[in-house]
C-alpha cells in the first residue's frame, strides 16, 4: 500500500501521486487474463483508456492466480473493477453453457464420459 508502481508510462488521465497511493487489487485466474486482456495483454491500453485507469499485472508465487492492480481515482477504480468482474463472470457463464451443451450432446449420443 502506498508504493508507486514500477511502470514508467503513466497515462495522462492518472494523476500522480494521488491516484497512485491506494490502488484496488483484484485476483484473477491466469487463464482468464488472456480472455480479458487479449493475447500478450494487447487490450490493456484500450481498457485503460476507456476506464481512465492504469492497470498493472503481478504474478503471485505458487498460485494459479494473478493480481490486477488498478490505479486511478476512486470512481474510475470502482468502475474498472466492476467492468473486469463483469467480463470475468460473462466468460464463466459462457464456459458453463458450453459444458452443458457438450453434456447434452454426449447424452444424445448415449456416450458416457468414460467412453470415446
């Protein structure tokens, strides 16, 4: 808490140092990061610009999770956090629907999960 990020290219909409003092931190599954941010984080600049925040990804030791640190004004931090959580929930529901379809197709073919 209170440490400035290592990133050198602080976006113009983030007011240093007041917006950098108390960031919001989210823990996100590693596999979900590519869905949220695109391959190699290609969508991060777009998400930062739209939500008027600065994002930083941190690797957690011995975990399947990564930290997403959100810097910005309180309102923008909350909005960005809500947006990321909504995107993650949408993806989770999409995966769940796909699994249900797969189960339905397997039942229609009268195959169990133990058969090929």
